[in-house]
């Protein structure tokens, strides 16, 4: 049994992590801590892996403290800059593992990867992301990342611009990211969804990732806990794709 | 058996009409004429209904000539202005039938109609149209028509603006038609497709019409021929929705 | 303001109704009662419309009691047999309104209705329903209802059997309901989804209804409360389609 | 310029190959032969690569003859058994290249590959294939192959049976191929389409490949011609995935 402690255990995401750990047959919950709790209660004696899911303003200090406790850490909090990552690397011992992921949804990470693999083989590619209407930024960071990956793959394969005879357009063709058209839909009832369309003469390939709610991150979090616990990933690892056999 | 003559029989669309009439168990092909042929060869003695599928520059004269021949006409050629329609009405006899449709794809006509019916019941609605990349205009006329219909239905139902918290957007949110966001995708391999998304808390309704190739118009053309032949639609009728039991 | 009382207020669905009523700008929550509470506390003085969302074994008695209190009732509990409905009709006064719906998801009700309207115009039609894997029955009652509606519409329009050259099949073609093939998918992560496919030569029409979670019923419940409160629907009304302008 | 000869040049597929070669900027059409023509007219002097697209009863003899002419061959004809493949291997020289593919649609080959990669990371997976109603077998060979690949990937990753609480089912759950449910839809207007659904708590991944018509095979055929012409694939190669950078 992997002993898992959760930091941010009462938060939106952390409370789901507590549930997911309790439901996982190969894990047991060690400590469930939240703001104000003493993180030094977490030690190698009671914890194999810590999951940290708090807020950007608190996460760096939490992670530095946990490194000092000599435990391995899986971080789900966002807002990691190169400078913050450097601070983490600076204090880690060689055999310690820290894992940080901007997106724990396995379907989204796979769709993003598959898009890069497929891109060289199609004349056309466009990205449509769909989210709830309370989202303030458009398009999503994930969609931008996917479009950039498609563009890089096309360039590496020597492909030129996509065919597009459009002469009149009042904005319907969307935003162009590195030559890839990106469309953002905002619809009540949706959560976070991405569709990538690829086309050749007579054929289409569609990749679609749906994140229906916060529990969609849990399979990715549990996967990360299991991978980190093996000890095979010493150092700082960023991105869930590192834990998928791609 | 309905005796059907085709004007524009060697053209892109007309040749498909000839095939469709030959394949229909309740129709027989009368005359198949093309540019240069004498349309006065078409008479009530040999023809019940004429299908005219030529080019906008020729269609008005063709239709006026056919009206003079006292036969009923189904017109698939585009480019009909109010002025042209008035000229047609001016020369028709009371019992004659002329039918003109901007779109003969039944799936597209139904999706457009269903969108207007559904619109009052959802907080959010957006339109995505997808076409081959040789299309010069974006968005499609059909998508604009659908968006206008949604907007009119919402207004009639007393609905206000849709929820949208977007603050940063580099064009990804698409074109706004009467308050409805419209997105246009251009992809090699596609022909003409439209998707309408409706959303409420926890639910989504999607209407999608796919026109894979020119044969998609034939069921609509045959339907129009059968309806006109009944004699129940005297005068000028515009729009395939008039022949659907909606 | 419409004064709404909720019976079953602590239940899975009832608790969402309480939230939805509190969030609706044109409603205010009157009484929120649950098992063990005295329903005679609900009177025309404090309540315009009651929403009853409990369990099949309790619902009939609850509704009979509420009718005795001379208030209008919207019932979301399932399990209504013709015999139970007859008992309700037997005790109602002429001016009272009771509304019962087997499905409050507007998207599902609309898709079901649109399927019946579209059916006469297509050679082929099939139904795919997709649900979470904990569902014990397959296909869903909604999918059977949709298939029956398609079959009835085709029959009324004089359509015969759909084209199908299949000679070898180990079960992949699904269940045949009144001549319509119905497919059931069970997938972790999904809730309740239905897709209806219609096809003609060269074209396809797809209707899709997604119910992502229980909140998907709330727009339908609120719509029913508003309709019942108008007093324009005296007597017993069954089915949300009666409240949609179809 | 790659000099390409076509065998079966007047056939359904071969005529598209002739068009595709003529349209490719890096290829020129050498000889276009059909049934009755002498294949020994094809020599290394006039041809770099031959594309053979005929019928199963003729293909083996054609390929053996072309091998005798010392030219490289890309074969699109189906019906290759292990015995036939052995005969081809038996007569080839070490430096010659023969390529045979059961499916030249890049989108289908990629979807099949992505399905195997994604399978270990999801609790649930099902396959839906959709074809025109004149198809005699169900499900398609491609769908069976995809289901087998998913099953093999799940087994290799140590996954057990998928969750499924279904108790009553009149066939709607489809055909089970190595533990994977496969559904076959037959719809007028469609050609050949496959959808693979993967699900975890709160998330879904959908892979969809659409082949709208025969031209969908041409990008795959041209890719194969280019790869074979490099001389980097001596011997017999089976399957387009060998030429994709996966």
C-alpha cells in the first residue's frame, strides 16, 4: 500500500484527491492537511508520496517545506514559472522525486500528444475548444499548446501553409496560432473540452478530449503517485506525458 | 409515373438529377436539355415537372420560358433576388407552380428549423460550420441564416444576452451574428457541414447536418418534384421547409 | 415571485431543486420538506407550486395529500403507472394542475421530438445511447421511446424497411426496436447521452442530447413550475413536451 | 520526379491513383495498364514504383510478374493470405521492395494505432463503426482489428474486465471482441467511419476516423510510393503504419 498524504485536503481539488486515494485499492490515506496545518508532520515514516493541491501563492513554500521533509511530492497547483521551478531544483537531493503537471486529465494529455504525431500526415488541421461560459480567457492554454504542437510538427515535416481560399470573413475563421486556426466555444453546461480536426482529400481524423468535471484529474493524479513511488523518476519532472508510455 | 424533364442536364448538378430521376421508381425522364437546346420542346404533353439546375445568369430566362410553356418548375439554381422573384410572379398563371430553394439538403433545412424551435429553451447557443478549404466566403450563408433564426427565437421568447465571461480573446470566439457566435472551419476532405450547440446547466443539445457531396441535394429535389406535381402548391413557393411537415 | 415548496428537499434531486429555486430570479422558496415532515403545512397561503421529488413508493401518497391541500404540483419522481395516474385524476378538482414528467432534461425531450419530425425524410435511422457503466438496463427507456417514435413516423409516412445488406453479424448490429437498430454504450465518465443518426444519399442528420449530471433536470423543472403557475394547464399533464412550443 | 506506373488503371481505385499521380508535384505517370495489357512493358528503365490496384484473383500473379521485372511495387488490392505473402517473399531479391496494405486511409491507420496507445490509461473502451448499408459484413475488419489492439494493450498493462452492470439487454450492447464491445451502424449516406470511445471517471477520449470516399486512400498510396522509392524498405512490408513515424 502506498501511503499518501494530501496538502490542501479541504480544497476544491484536494477533497477529490482524498476521496480518490481512499477509493484506490493500492493506496491508503496518511495525513490530510490544509491551510494552517504544520507540514512537518509529514515524514518518510508516515508518508510515501504527498499530493499538493493548494493555490499558486502557497504552493512554492509548501513544496520547499516538503522537500525538506525528505518525502516525494506530486504537485497539482498551477502557476509554476521557470524561476519557481529553479528554486525547487536548487534544494532537491539527487534521489528525491518532485512531479508537477499543468494538466492531469489523461485524455487531454493524450489528445495533445496524438495531435503532434498526426500533424505531418494531413493537409489541414484546426482546433476547437469548448468551455463553460465563466472562463475569462479564450482560447484555453491547452488549445494554444495543441496548436503550437501541430505547427511545430508540420514545420519539422516540411509542410507549408494549409489550404484556405477564404476571401470574406468577419471573424468566423477564429484565432491563428502559429498558422493553426483555433476556435473557442462558450456554452453553459460544458466544462472543458477540446476537439482537433485533421483533413486530407476524402478523409478526416478527429481527436476529442472531454473533461466533464474535477474528478477527471484523479486518474492522472493516482497515476503520478504510483509512478513517483517507484523511485524511477528522481529529480524534477514536469508534464504527465512523462508518465505515459508514448 | 411523374414525367420529369431536366434543364441543365449535362451540368454538375443536373447530371445528378438525371440519374436520380432515372433511379426513382415513381418518375420517368422526359427530356434532358442543356445550354443551346430549345426549351420550347418541353410541353405539358411530355412533361409534368421540369427541374432547372443551370447558372444564375441563365436561370431567370429559362424559368420565364418554361412558365410560357405552361409546365410546373422546380428550380435549384441560386442567385434569386427579390426583383427576379417578382418577374417570375408577374408572368405566372394562377394554377401554375414554381418552386425555388436556396438549399435542397433536407438535413440542413431540418437542422435550421430545429435550431429555431430549440433556441428559446437554452441559455447558450453557438454555430460551427465546416467546409472544404476552396470556399471563398466565411461563414456560410446557411450558418448566418441559422444564427439569425436562433437570435430571432431567443428575442421572441424574451431571452437576453448569453452568458460569456471572456475577457481576453485574440479572435478565437468567432464572428457574432445577431448576438450568436459563429465559427467557420476549413478542412480538406470536408464538403459542407453545420453543427449547432445548445447548452443549459448540466445539459447540451447538438444538431448536426452533414452534406458529403452533391448527391445530398437529390432527395430534396425529388421531394420537391413530388410535391409540385400534386398541384397543391399553386403560385411561387420559396424554401424546402414549405414541403416538410413541420 | 412564484412561491415554491419542495417535497424531498434533502434528497439527491430535491436538494438541487432547492438550489435552483433559490437561484431563480422569479421564484422564492417557501417550505422545504422531507420524509417525516407534515405535508399539510403546505397551503395556498404559503405556496403557489409544489415540486415533489421523492421515491416511487412514497410519491403517490404525497401527491394525493398535496391535491387535498389545493395546491398545484410538479412531480419528478418516476414509477407512475396508468393505475396511479388514474388515482390522481380521480381526486383532482377541475381547476387544479398536476404535472408529471418521466424526463425533465429539455435536450432529451427535444431530441426525441425532433427525431419523430425528421424520420419521414430519411432512408436510414439508428439510435445510439451512451451511459455510465453502473446502469443495469440496456438500452435506456429513452432510447426505446425514441426508436418507437421513429418507427411510428416512418410507418405513418409509408416508408418501408431501411436498407441493410448485412449477412454476417455476431451481434454488432445491436437491438432492433420496431425495425430501428438501437446501440447501447457503457463508459465510465459518461452520465446519460443519446445520439440519433439519419441518413440519405450524400447526407446525414445527427441529433445528440447530453445530460452531464443531475442539474440537467433543473431548467425543465423550473419551466414546469412557471407553466403550471400560469393556471393555463388545469388537470393532469404528463410529459415535458406539453410545455415546449413544438 | 518519381516515375509511377499503375496496374488496374481503369478500375475503381486505379483510376483515382492515376489522377493522384498526375496531380502530385513530385511524380509523373509512366505506364497506365489494365486487364489484358502486358505487364512486362514495365521495366526499371521507365518505372521507379508500380501501384497495383486490381482484384484479389489477379493480384498475386501481377505482383509475381512485376517482381520478375525488377521494379518496386505498392499493392492496394485486398485478399492477401499468409500463403500468398509467402509466395511473394519467395521470389523477391534482397534489394527489392514490395509493400502491401490492408487499409491506405491514414486517418484509420492512425486511429487504430492511437487506440492501442491510449487503451492502458482508461477504465472503459468501446468501438463504434459506421458504414453504408450495402456492406455485407458487420462489424468491419478494421473495427475488429482496433478492438483486438485495445484488448491486447489492456492485457499487457494488467487491466482486467471493464465495468458493466448491465443485467437486461436484448442485444443493444453489441458484439464482444476480446472483451471489447463493438457496435456497427449502417446508414445511407455514410461511407466508412470508426469511432473509439475511452472513459475514466469524469473524462472521455474520442478517436474518430472518417473515410468519405475512395480518394481517402490516395494520400496513403502516395506516401507509400515515396517511402518505397527511397530504397530504405527492402523486402516485403505489410501495413501503412510502417511508413508513419509512430
